C-alpha cells in the first residue's frame, strides 16, 4: 500500500484545526486565558454578538461574563465542516452550551455555530477570524442543585489550574 502524502497532510491539517477548536472550549470552561488565546493567531478578531475583540479581550470578557452569571458551564462541540484553500481553511462547527445559573433557578442552553477562518502560519493552524452564530436558546429547570449529594462523591470542576484535568501525571 502506498501512502498518499497529500491526503495524509489533509488529515493532519484537519486534526490540528480540531485541536484548536477543542483548546478554545476547554479554555473557556476552565477560565484559562492562556488556553483560549492559544487557539487564535495574535491578530485574530472574534465576534460574539455585541462583543468584538482580539483573543486576549475575548478570554477576559468570556471569563468575566461567565463568572458573573453562572456557577458552571460546558461548551460541547459537534460537527465541523472544512473548506480548504491552501493555507486557509473555512470551518463551521456546531456548538451546544449549557450554563447553570448562579441562583440555580435554571440552566441556560444555547445552540449555535462557530464560523471560522483558520490560517496556517509558520506551520500552525489557528483561528484568524471567528463569528458566533446563535441559532436558538432555551432554558431547563434545575432538578438537582449543585449541592446535590452526587457531587459530594465526585471531583467537581474548577475554574483554575487546580481542576483535575491539569494534573500530570494523573494518578
């Protein structure tokens, strides 16, 4: 069997882009500015509704807004479509966000899409331009508060580097 070098490179490019998408979501959910910023080129522009700014501003704004309104949140990534043109790749990635309100009166849920322009610079695929499209929103009642007994026997998420996911090696 021979290896098609171009096809192999395309798979590596797609995986590098997926890795940046995942870093962004993880960084948001852990309130880790460094990880959020690592998904973007330094001169990137992100538009989230009324917010528009560079990666540092985005991370600071996102962390501040999340901490002000919600006890916990998760950004789940779905399907991603890829449209390559040399060192540019246009992507559309579905996102589902679930956010527990600070007062625990409900969970805010939204479905949307990240429409991105990735650029490969110095061998690194990162976001150069992002727009969040919000397709729908909803809310769910809270049937178990965060203080529920199940959370007493499991590790719970943190918004800092004391979160279990940072431990190396995991023992």
